C-alpha cells in the first residue's frame, strides 16, 4: 500500500489539533504541572486491523517534539483485543492534549481497515477482489482509501478524472441517442479521453451486451441477483472486467464472489464503518 505524504499527514493533524485545542486545553493546563512526564499505551479493546498510526505519531510530536515511541505496530497488522498499538513517553500535558486527536484518526481509519478485511476474508479463495467507492468522508478520501488498502481492499476511482464511469443518470441524459445511449456514451467518452479506461453501469443483460459491443473496458453490474451476475459474467467471457455493485453486505458478498465477477465494490467500508474501540492508558507507576 502506498504511504500517505508526511506533509499531508502533518497538515491534517494540525487542523484537527487546532479544532480541538482552540484557545487552550483548560483542564490539562490547570491540573497538570508543566514539567510532568508520563508513559502511556495505546490499547485496542477489540479485534482489529490497524491503520493511521502515522497520524497518532504526528499528533503527539506536534505538541512534544521529544516524545519517544516504542513498539509501534505497523499499519495493516491484525491485532487481538487487549493488544498495545504503541507505547509513548513524553510531556504529560502533550500526551493529554493530543490524546483525542490521535485516537480519532486511528479509531476511524482502523474501522475502515477492519471492515474491509472482513469483506476480504469473506471472499477468500475466490478470484474476486473488494473495491472501495467515492462514498467517503469529505476531505478524508485519501485517508480512507489508504485504510481500505491496509485492510486488503483495492482502490477504485480517487476522483472524477482518473476513469470514465458512465452511470444510469448519464445514460438517462442521453435518452434517444443513436444507436443506443450506451454506445453513444462510450463513443463520446473515447473521443474525448482516449487514454482513460471506460466503465459502464449496466442494470440489464441487454445493457451488458451494448457495453461489450461498444468496447467498454469494465462493466459495472448494478443491483443484479447472483443468477443475473453469473449470466453477465458468461456473456462477458473475459472481454471486459466485471464489477458487482449495489447493496453489498457481509452476509451476501460470498454468493456474489462465487458468480465469477472480478471485483465487488462496497460503499459500506467507508461510508458506514464504526470506529474501533481504542484507548490511551496512562501508566501511573512509570
């Protein structure tokens, strides 16, 4: 998986810290002496796949450049409940003030990675791969797609400029086009962006045939039953990459993968994940 740029990590962490600290950490500044130092462990309360550790490190370093880290678990690692993700030693004030920001990043991104890994595990042994979507938290797309990769998923489009994806609303806007909206859309896209791959959303086997005839590189099989998906895969016969999409759940993803599709896109791994339960436990004896 491709690491996120350190400059971008520091920028996002800086924004998050400013949002949280505002004019100052009133509680910590009034209760904890300035010279105090503490040791703490970041600990998971549940089974998880790790993502976002660089953000936690940057958060603590932003407030204490001399902070010391030990036993930092790498992104992508699978942990059992009760496992330490890192030990951090430094200014007590810095650790307390940065705590929530550090945890927010790791909890959210690890939630994405963990959810992705569950889908990946569910289709193990099949050729299908799990894809993410553009259904991401505004401003966090690069982060959440990185977390998807940590969980073993594959990144789909990062934005509107890196792939032609002709969807139902595009086709509706071309209603009446000759010889049919699918062929017309593919031809126009190919003429304008010959260097981009073209994906077409198909709701029916007729549209699958039209997309194949038009030379689509990828066909998105939207909200089809397993029987329809299997028929579409047979129809494509390797002439186009197939992607199943629409309401994919953990309970249904295996039956979808067994139809022979190449990819399964899952919006839930970014838009509906639950943050992992992780805490920062101070060691009062250290």
